[in-house]
C-alpha cells in the first residue's frame, strides 16, 4: 500500500529550538494530508536558507536549487507535468531579495503553484543582516547604524502586479496557517502566502510577542474579490492584517497557455519521443 503520509522523521531538523519554521512545517504537512494529496505527486521546491530546508523534512519529492531561484524550476516542473502539486518554499531574503525578480515574472505568468514565504524580517542563515522586509531603523551586525531602507511590502506588491491569490498567515497560529495553505494549494493559479515567522536567534525585535501584539485577522466581511480594498488593507502598517487579502476569478495558467498542451493534454514525460526527429531538427536549425 502506498505511503500517503507526508511525515518525514529520518533526519535531524537543523533549526534552532523554538524556531517558527517548526510550526510552518507542521501546518504544511497537516494541510497536505487533509487535502488527501499523494507524496509521490507533490513537489516542494526551494532555494537556499533556513526556510529553504523545509522540503528536506517532508515526505515528498524535492528540488533544492540556487539562492533566490526556486520559482523558475517550480514553474518548469509544473509546466512539464501539470498533474503534480508544486509548492515553492523560502524565506523573505530568498524569495523577496535574491528572488525578487523571479517573483514578479511568476505573478505575470501565473503558473499553478503555491509560494510559501517564511517572513522573519531578517536573514537567518547568514546570521542576522537586514532582509528586504526588515523594519527601518533596526540595528543588525551589518547595518550597525540601523536599516535606512523602507521595508518591502510583498502583499501590496503582489496585489499591484495582479497576483490572483494573496494571503498572510502567522506561525503563531498553526490552525489558521494550515487552513490558509489549503486554500492556496487549492487555488487554480499562482498563490502567495506570506507567513510571519519569528527568528528567535537573530531578530530580537519581531518576536512571537511582537507579532501577537501587532497583528489581527481580517474581519469576516472583508471582500477578497476587490483588489482596491485588498491593496488598501495590505498597506496597513500600525497593526498588520492576517488572512486572505485577495482572490480573483481563475484565469488561464502558464502551463495551460503553452502550445504543447493545446492538442495533447498528456504530461510531457508520458509522450513518446523520437530521437531521430530531434536530430533532424538540430541539423536543420543549427548545423
């Protein structure tokens, strides 16, 4: 009988005790299992960083690539086999810093993948320098006079770019994070979930207590279909809303728009291949 559990306990988890990443891992595994997905048809894609280690601790297929480069292979994996559930995972530095340009183009292309960003407002793997979401004025080992730059607002950016599903969760609330992840995975298009996750070692400002005092849930009457209202809520800074900010009607995904699937819906790996045709093509076009 096939193992449908996403639990993976065969390796030691290399996170600091008390790290918010543990809660995100727990929420993700619970979401995958409640959705009755199959580990053999699920792919977790990551780059480099503490958050990017998460796929190593889940029983599923894994592609671990370069720093900030999780979204291109995630897009390619989904395009080559649309039958797979593809989830990209990384930190705020990985996805919004090194990978910021890829985020913009993933939103434009709209592949049917979910992006989970562990947002602890610091670079955790490289010991505490400012990330794109670090608050202005925060002192770090690198920014010794305080961060001068304005922090990136990933939700406002994503909504402005036309991302079809935009949400924010908190590692302090595993149950709600799980439910938000389930919605994101079930959405037919690109889905961003920014997850507040305290770094207990290198960010002494944005702690579990800080997030508890500075966040609240969007009210039940919030309309996620209205991009203008969603954008306005994303700009709130005194207290930071949690929940699904924006959810648009489904539109054609990147892989659905590919010519290779117009007449044949079979994933590429299921199709017969002719090496002779490849040789003829190469000879005709490149000799």
